[in-house]
């Protein structure tokens, strides 16, 4: 593959993906929202344009994609955004409609491989049918995002999704998006958590998996990538240690004891005319389960390498507080 276009190349995942593409001697172009995080973030050989791709005409986008063989969609919003109700309409406008348009134009431009950075909530919406996650705005629209892109590519362009779990890493000029966890722990002697856990990867692994999907991925495939599975209790304990709070007790409490506090956040959002992409009361059920993935399902296929997740967590949290 000679040339790849990365949507969102100055964001955390786009930045690492561009670096990995350049390592593979692949020419890269990108468009990203201004401003640049740092003045010399990307090497000069990267064709970088600042702007909102959704404000460009079809003709301007086709011009951007001239001679491009691969497209990596490293943009969109995740479940941490709490929009005005109804949340489903917000996530549909932000994640589904732009993806469908760009997949259609990428196909028209002759792009052969199209990779979406999605969410592992799409995976668990399929796996945990008893929770009815498909009815929740965020996983519902993530599933739809994948499907419309796959259908746009059908017969001419291979479309794949990377279903991403917790991601750790740092980059110049941007703070990691883990501040929300710090506020739950900073200055506290006792931190309650639920009994489940989560899959984790690093930014570098996402980049390697993205390039692997371009090279080895199959049309319609949905790759839920993972390196390490970790209990929330262990994760929060690492954060407490990085904060220097070695005496902080992180304790697992029963779901029944915690759920009312989670539900109260939904009630507060409703009172403000907002809605969570996954209702917080349901998030409690999720966090009480092991949202684990098997690295062997995707690591050999996409050929991303093993990483030191604990080290990546520590570096990320340190960057949040510096």
C-alpha cells in the first residue's frame, strides 16, 4: 500500500497511527480539527490540512482522497460525551452519518481498504444480550456505524472495524482523557468500585492493529482488540499509587449497594435535559462484569505486538497530573 489517509491525524490515536504508517514507508495524508496540539507534531512528509472534513464538498473530499488506497477513520465522539437528549440522535449525527458519507466517497475515489476506530461496547452489545445494550444510544449507533460503512464498501472496498477497549498512551500537546478517574480517587481514603474488569490496549497497539487491518483485514470483520484484562479494583489501585496515595483503600462493593448512586446520575442528566449514551445505571451492570477479550483472537491476525499495560497506565496518569 502506497498512500493512506487518516481522518483525525492530530488526535491521540491518529497521531500514533500516522507514526506507524511512516515506519512502514507508507505515504500519509490527514485532515484534523484545528488547532495543532504542538507546532511540529507531524513530520514534514505528512500532508496535513486543518479543518472540518464535514464542511467540505464532495468534490473537495474526492480531491483529498486522490491516489489514496487506505482510509483510517480515527475520529468521532465516544460515550464520555453527555449530549442533549435524545442521545441516539446526537451519536447518529456525530458518528453514523459522517462515516456513511466518507465511506461512500472513499469507494468512489477508489480507496480499497477502510478502517473504522470503533468501540468494544459494540462487541458486548452483541455478546451480553440480557443487558439489552443494543437499545442504548452509544452502542446502538456504533453498531450502525459499522454496518452502513460495510454496506457502502460492499463489492468494491474492504471495510473493517477495530472495536477498542480502554486505551493508554500519551502524546505531545494533548492531555489524556483519564481525568475523570482521578477525581474519583484524589484525596480519598476509601474508593468503592464494582467487581468487574475491562480489556486494555496501548495507543501504539491500536496503531499497529490499524496498519494490520489495512494489510490483513477482511471485509466486514470486526476486530475487538486487547492486550491485557484487568479488574477495576487493580486499575484504581494503580492510579492511587501514582497519586502517592498508598494508604487509599480500593474496595469492591456489591452491585446492589452501588447502583442507586449510578442511577442518580441518570436522574441528574434528565433534569438538565441531557442523556448518557449508555445510561449510568446500566454502566453499573457493565462494570460489575468482566468486559474481557482474548488477545489471541486478534493479535495473530492483525500482528500487533504485546505491550506493558501497567507501565502505559502509569505514564498516562502521570501525564494527567503533571
